[in-house]
């Protein structure tokens, strides 16, 4: 069963996420929204264009509102032929996890000066890149 998103869903999500970001910032912390695509977004063939592009629309709107975002859709679509989700459910397999960890790590390294590739971001993690 595929969920279909609409403009109201997008508006509600943006409002909720911006509010969460402001609350977290008010507590002296930084907020980064990580857009995690559903399996249907990557592999779905019977999906409308709005739903297919929902995460890209969402992250664009969030960035316009000053929310830092990491969008995994592009890299997941680029690697979909290698199988990044489990065959019989919607969870990532080790390949999907490895891709996500790499993208998130690279974002953190680029964004924060105290983090380097030698930093132990994920001690004892052994994921396929």
C-alpha cells in the first residue's frame, strides 16, 4: 500500500519541523533534519509525481526556512540497483545503512570544524560503503 502525499501534508510537515528546529535552537542546540526516503519513494513505480518528489520539495522548503537538511533521496536513487532496502520489508539493509552513514558523516565533516575523518563518529560500525 502506497501513501500519497499532498500540499497540505507538505505544509503541515514544514510547519512542524520549523517549530521543532526553533524549540531545539532555543535550548542552545543545533537541529539538522535528515530526510529518509521510504522504499516507495526509491522503487515505487505506481506513485504520483508529487509523492515521488515530496522529500525534495520538503527539504527545499525547509532550507528556505533556515533548517539545515540532509536529503538521502538522490544518493539512494543513484544506488537503487545495488539493493539498499531489505527484500521483504521497508528497512534499509547494510548497503543502505552504509550509504546513509557515509552521507551524514561527510556532511558533519564539511559543516563542523572539530570533526575529521579520523574522528570516531561511529565506533565499531562495520557497514558496506
